[in-house]
């Protein structure tokens, strides 16, 4: 089964192909297509953005498309950066710039008040317009100093309290099991397995 993943983000593509290992899915990404335009993520929530990306990319490629929208929601900031996670400090912001802005906003906030969630909404969109939706949420805390060199985005400042490690310090095989994206993917794989049995 061929699925196009609606992203050009190398970190995400690698993470997702690792998660789909052992399935009979042939994964392509937007890097395999020249004619797909940039898609404005102007939805009000993760689901609207993921669905829009999936629908547009499916229209251009004629394939089943997997799209995710994910981000970090910090409790004390009322859910910021949320759907703006990737462009928190500007349209072409780097991970380091986004992290810096977030840490500046949290200056003076005590550690116990820095609860946060990574959220992921995954949409599997078929060419007939039908789709399935899967959701994962990963709780943690934001620390002051980046730690670790794995992962991407806000991983170096997202501490997983149970493991006393940041998301960027976790080995990929552990992160991919427990992360927001890992949870959503486990649901997707279970759904595909169930459908294959029918």
C-alpha cells in the first residue's frame, strides 16, 4: 500500500518511516513530488490543518495521504505555541529560535508550573474523500536549558518526568513508542491491521 506523507521535514519523515517499519506500507513524501504547492496552515486547530494538508496533497498526487499536524501546548501560556509551534518566532524560524522565544516567555515561571503537552493529530485521507483520524498526547514539563541531540523542534527542552530525560535525550525506539506521534501511529497501525483482516 502506497501512502504519501504530507511533509518535507526530514526529521519527521525519518521518525515516521521508523514507526512504519514492519508494515507493508511504501512511504513517499512531498520530497518525491515537484508540483505540490506550499499549503497555508490556517485552520483553527490541529485536525483542521492536518485534514487540509491531506486533502490538498491527495488532490495533487492522486494517492492516499497521511498528514499530521502537531505541536506543543504549554499550560501556563494558555496552550501556546499550539498550532503555531513550527513558526512561533516567525515564518522561517529555526528550532533554536522557537525554543529561545518559548524559554523567554517562561522566564521566572517555577518548574512545577511548566506543564506542557505535545499533541499530534494524524489524518489518513483516501482518494474517495473518506478519512480516519488518530490523536496522541504526551505530557511533560519545559526545562530552562536544552539537553540532548536526538529529535527536533522543542524536544531538547521537553522533559519527560518519569524518565528524567528530555525528548531529545531518548533513544528513537523509546521515543517512538511513547511520544504523541508514536501514540497516534500505534492507533493508525492497529486500524490498518483490523481493516486488512476484514
